[in-house]
């Protein structure tokens, strides 16, 4: 990796960490520059504006990473409901990257930026749709394989799971506790039993 590319990646990673812990609106370019220890000129060489950098975080860091997180578990040929449950369990209880006190980075970006910036809305929608479509495809396959009732709406299940995840991440953030995650996971498991 060239020095210029490494500098860009460093800015994006450190900015993501700051934004995740403090919020997009309250994180200034000056804070990002201080944390990354690059010059202001170097920052503006890579990004004309803070919003351009924010979009790069979404498109270059979050979407590829989340795509791997959301699609790789479905490559193994097991019951898709088990895969979804195990993924939720991992994201809520085991992931070291996602902190209970900060919530979900994608949800945070959505709440802060989607109402104000159409480019952020498009990128965040792409992220959400990737996850939703992966679950829909897996559920449809599970219906064909006889693992899920044939009358189950795959889209309904995917939207329910996704909205529940984002909601419970916000509750966890408010309570600064994973205890609410366990309640969600128990409810999710019970719901999934009705689909088999």
C-alpha cells in the first residue's frame, strides 16, 4: 500500500472510531486531524469536505466490512434461522468492535445524517438492503429445503429482524447494558420457532 493510500485509510479508520464514540455532528475535522496526526493539508488532499470523508467511511469501510459480516455466515449450508440467530448473538454479545454504549454505527449514521444528506441516505440504504436481501434469499432457500414454513414472508422476517436489531442496539445504548440484548435474543428465538 502506498503512503498516500495508507494515510487515507488511517484517516478513515480513526475518524470512524471518533464518530462511532462521539457522533458525526459533534466530531470536528480538527479533532480528526489531531487524532490521525496528519496535517490539515493532508486531510483536505484526501477529502474536500467532512461529508466526503463521511461517505468514504460508509462506502470504503462500513459497507465492505458489514457485507462480509452479513453474507459470510450464510455460505455454510445450515438452517437460515439458526444462522440469523447466531449472527444476532455474535453482533450483540460477542463482537469486540461494536460497543453497547455507542449502539450500532449504521443506525447512528442513519439517525444523524439520513434526514439531511441524500448521499448518506443512498449509502446507508445500500448497506441495509444488502443485509435484508441476504436474509431474504437465505429464508427463501430455507423454505425450499423444508426448514421454514412455505407461507412465511421472507421480507417480513428480514425487516422484523433488522428493525429489531437496530432498535435493541439503541435500547442497549440508553441503558448502557447488554441485558436488554438477552431479552431480544430470547424473543427472537421464540419467534423463529413459530416459523419452522
